[in-house]
C-alpha cells in the first residue's frame, strides 16, 4: 500500500508533532488482550534498532502466556522483553537478523533458536517481497512502538528501523504507544517509503540531512488490531569508558583522516562519516574533535546516533547526523529528550532501508569506520563469529557500508582475551566482508592502508599492525605459505589460530 493516503490527521513535514497520542476511535487493548491476537504459529515483526524503540509490554505478555512457535524479526538489536523473555519462555523458534544478548546468543549457538543473519539494507524488501519466505511462518503480526498513532498512521519512537516495511507486510498491526518518550520525537523522523522494484525511483535526497515525506509511517487501516498504552522506558545501550587501547586506536584514526584530507579529492569540500555501533565506535567519534577539517562540512551519515555524536553536535563539530536510531545511553536519551526541538534541527532518522541504502552511501561518498572480531592477513574481515562457528551478534549494517562506501576502514584492538589471542590471524574461518571491501585496517599499533596492494603486500602491512607478541608467528606463517599462489596459505596450520 505504498503511497496510501492518510485520513487527514497524520502529522506532516510542515506540522510534524501530532495533536494527540491517540488520534480517533482506535481499538485500545491491554497487553494480554493484544498478545492473545498472536496465533500459536506466527511471524512477529517488531520495531527496534540499536536497543531502543522496541515494543515491551506485548512481548512480555506473549512470553507469560501459552507456548507459541514464533519467528521474530526486528530491525536490529532490541531489549530483554524480546530477546530474553521470549527465548526463556520457549516461544522464539527463529530469529532475524541480530542477537544482542547472551541469552539469545546461547540459544542460537546451541541450536534451540534458528538464526539467519541478513544485511540491514536488504531486510525490508526481503520481508515485504518474500526474500526470507522459508522462515516466515503462519500469520504475520507487526508489534511496533510509537509516540502517537492514528487510524492509518503512526509516528515511531526512538528508532525507525524497518517499521514502515513491517507494518506494510503485516496481516495485523499492534501498536504500543509509549508515553515515556516525548511526542516531539516526531520532529526528528523523516519517513520515505520506497516503491517496489522494478519501478523504484531514486531516493529523493540531494543532501544527507534533507527532508522527504514527513514523520508518519503509513499502514492499511483495516490491519490495525490493537493499541496498547505504555510508559516504560527503553533499556538502552550502556557505553563503557574508553580504554587506553581505544584511545590509541582513536588517535591513529585521527592521524589517518588528517593525512587523507590532504590527498583524497573526495574529501576536499565535504566529509560524510559513519561509525559502527558500540563502545569503540562511540570512542572513535571523540577522535574527530582533534582532526583539523578546515572549512569542510562534516556530517554523520550512518545507522545510529550515539552519545559521542551529541557531544560533537554540541561542540559545533558536525553540521548534522542522519541515521535510523537514537542508540543513546540512558543519560544520552535524557539529554536529547530535554531539548528535542533543538536537536531536531541537526538530527534526522530514516527507515533503515534508506539510511543504509547502497545508493545513498555511494551518492554521499561516505567514509565508513566499523569494527570486527578479527582480520586475516589478506584483509578478509570476520565481524560476527568466534572460532568460525559461534555467532556473537550479527552483521548488522556493517556490510552495507563496507561494500558501498567510498573509503572503508576497520578499527579494532590487535588482541582479545587479555592479550592472549591475536585479532590479526592467518586465515579467518568466517568472512563477513571480503578483502575487496576493507581498504584500511587500524589498530593501536598503526594503520595498514591496503589500497592497491597485492595479497603478499597486504599480509606484510597487516603484520605491522598486529600485536608485537604475535608478529614473529605471523611472519613464520607467511614463510610456510611461501610462493603458494597469488594468496599464499599454509592450510594445514591456518585454523590452529582460531
């Protein structure tokens, strides 16, 4: 129902804040009554991205009820009400596309929950048009959080993610209206719903901070099954304090970016940056305050707004940020909520299939900085698995940016497990981003610029940024691999490093 007309009460670009949290005579329900609408076998499409903006009371009520067989699909990471309660109750049998906590991780790695990892930019279309058909079973129920809802529209809360696609694809829609979040969040939302291929027009943005279609997400009015009122806050991400290693990696990134400004014509006037979600990504943002960008315009064009971006906005170091989620700490949320109208001048949230669209990443020449579990000697990147088999999270949007940005960097500590394990390895047993996607690798020991290097040259450059205690072993591996092809490997010993 792309382009479905609203009933007239929906907020617009010109008048973004709804007049009421609940507009019209809508089917108000208790969490238990709404949960009773979910069949024994169903696909649950839930809002949420970066640990915020997810439904809370209805998933809890589902977990407290009779046993179900549910496929659960979110946009990204969500809270314990979904990824702990539904796992522990046994209701979750399949999960897409991210696992944010140890409860879900253990269930996936033990085989109790079937998990399928997907690129964020593709997931909306895959849900709408049957790309993950094998995992979507029974009736499709969208359960999404909003700050306001009307007969054929809703305004998302702290994230948009894939909410527009999910309510379009759903047989029935359940909306949790969260009064704990300011209705003025409508000011930061810009919802562009893409037409189906093969008649899909270009995304109408000439500027990453521009506007398209206003704050409301459309849905078919006959699908609205229940509206549940709640005032429960998110359980958002908590960022750890930057470690000494984080700070050195950030310094190395800053040095690399300053040198790149002088030699890269793509960065002569404008620099559009993306950072991966998490404590390291948040710490790396702080490095930008020390970079001499001159009179260039600097913007964030990525997935998530983290606390570090608020610091940069407040300091005047950014002209703005475009993302799909306010993945802030509790303190960061309080800070933004207290001054939403001001932050809305510089922050815009979009659907994840727009924020992560390869088309826009390419159009705006994004410089992407993400992290990883490990990088092998030839530049292949494992972002999701330990030992090649045990998943720790999901690829998220890292692949969207690694493949499509104009310059892609991987920033990571050189070791793990207190220094006992090297994160520069001979051959990664799991690859998320191939050697063709990562241009630069940054550790606390330096910068490996891999652009234009042959495999043997890449291996030498990556040994130089490995931890010194592992360099002799890595060089010994290279010697054993010898002249064995364009990408030399000693396969008999490659995986002894995992």
